């Protein structure tokens, strides 16, 4: 009987040790991600979308549209124009439409059918790059958001 109790206790301790190892691995991964963010911040002076999508660095309207799509996830031309106007002071749907076409050609934005016409979202590749840069271990194949 004492041997069975001892064996059970050893099994429980093994299980607890394995859970601690798993927890330590997660904490270690988070610490590495945090240090990566600190390094990026120190190197570039901030975390910005143009670190992941350097193609928009020189185009303030395209860069802002990408930021808007990060915030809204999906939006139609009118929603993007309204948000852009709020952030920049002016915007037209024609300008937004033209910039979205450019961003689509670059593979930064994708177009999808929505309830009332087309909606736009960031491509999975852009979102994946962003998540990798900030160290978030999120697998996009488990979500329909992007």
C-alpha cells in the first residue's frame, strides 16, 4: 500500500513538473516577444505599420488606409473615406478607391463581397507579418477575421 501511495505521488509530481515546464515555455516566449518589441522600438522609434509594409512608407494616404483596416478589420469605401476624413481632415471616395486598387495590386489589401457591395481587408500575409513582428503566436488558419 505505501508503494502505491508513493507511486501516485511521484506521478502527481511529474505531472506538476510538466505543467510548470509548459508554463515556463509560454512565459519565456512572451519575454522574448517583449524584448523584440523593445528592440524594434529602440531601433525605429516606434511600432508602425510601415515596418511590416514598407511599400506604404512614402504614401501617407495609403499608410493611413492600412491603419484604418487594422482598426476596422473590414470596411467598404465609404467607411474608409469617413474614417480617413476624421483622421486627416479630408478624403474622397474616389481617392480611397484608387488607393485601394494600388494596395490590392501590391497584395496588401484583399477585396471581398460584403452585405452592401465590396468590403476591403488586409491580406492574411500582412496580418501574419505583423503578428510575427510583435511576437504573437496566433495562427490565422483558426480565425475568419482576416
